[in-house]
C-alpha cells in the first residue's frame, strides 16, 4: 500500500475532502466514523469544505481590494 498517494497524485485539500466524503456517503466504510465530539465523518467533511471555501473567498476579496 502506498503511503504518500496524496502527494504522488498532487491532490489538493479540497480533492481529498471530496474523495473521503464520497467514499463515506457511498458506504465504502463499514462503520460510522465519528470524531471525539460525536460528529460523523460526513459532518466533518462538510465543515472542512465550508471552511476551505470561506478561506478562498477571503483570499479573493483581499486580491480584489489590493487591485483597487
């Protein structure tokens, strides 16, 4: 099994989140996966995705304001 497949394939954080979420939602994991707060993996990936999008929007706004 390859340990650095993410690096080898040059996957972005968004791509990794999307893949993990899709695998989980399609039943590729036999058990419900939760973090220490009781959040299921689908909730965790949704939160990560929203945070990533928010960061990208902030960066775009900064670039827009700098170009003015």
